[in-house]
């Protein structure tokens, strides 16, 4: 089943994100290589593809896991969590309907 991992950043998280990004991306690429990643990306803090110094307000990952417990464990181990980027992380079951 798919799960949505919805994360909210702490204020002024840009520098923390930049430092932890390589390890964060490496984990996402592993999910992609396993054929389990549906979509992943950050939420720009402003209405722009390139928010610059405004940074990001959070992230969304939708990926396939064996269970909610497995999805939560994966989310808890994210480098952004240990680096203090995320203020809050919610993991929910997700049902793909379209496209």
C-alpha cells in the first residue's frame, strides 16, 4: 500500500536542509530504484519553483511500504528528522485513484 509522508519544516530550515540533502536524496533514490516511490518533493515557502532564500516549508513523499508501521519507521529515520529540519511529520495511508 502507498503512504503519504507529510512533513512540516521548522522556521528558517534552508541551511539545515542543504546540509542534510545528499543523505535525504540518497534514501529517496533507493525507494525509486526499488520501484516504490510514487512522488517526492519539497513545498516552496513562496509561490515559486525556485524560492531562493525563502526556502521550503515542508515536504511530501508518497511511497509504497509493507505497512503503516514500516512507513513510519522509514519517515522517522529520515536525515531531515535527525538534522532538525522537520518540526512535524505525519504518515497516512494513501490510495492512488488518478491518473
